[in-house]
C-alpha cells in the first residue's frame, strides 16, 4: 500500500528557516515527479514546487530564491528547504506524487498527482 508522509513543519518566526521532508513507500519513487503544495485557511490548495525524476525543478514565483526542492532517490525522500519564511507562507504543506517522470507545464494542477500525504503545518509568526 502506497504511503506518503510529510514531516518537519512547525512554528517559526519570520525570517527563519524550516526543512520539510516527505517519505514515500511502495511506489517507484525514483521514476515519479514529486511536488509540494500548500493550503492556507480559506484558500485553494496551490502548487509550490515540482521536481522531476532527474531533479529538474520549477517553483511558483512567490518562493523563488527562498525555497529549494530536492530529492534523495536512495531514501525515497523529498525535501523542501524554506528560507526567509514570511507570515504569508503559513499553510498546511502537502507532498504529492505524479505517475510520470516529468512535472508537466501544468504542474500546478492537483489532479495530475495520484498520491498525497496528510500534510504538515507550517506557521510563521511576524
């Protein structure tokens, strides 16, 4: 049974950093594109970043230069390093797996992803 589990969220102050992790099991992790999404209270779930099987990546504009997505295929683990966090980054962060090696130009579309985790909460205080 496929499992996708996020960890690493927490409460931090503006300007601080967090690293999120996502471990996936029972799927060919190395051959799947992986993504991070987030959902703030009262808002739609939105794509943050996607990484393809060969570690090419894309980001939403608001996090470029501050967030870095990476993957360790030997550990079936996806990461999101978040630096210089801002209060507007407060959200539940979700990991998602796509049954494809590539992110797609429409990578922000939620229904491109088959497997999802339960989320990890990130709260940034001002």
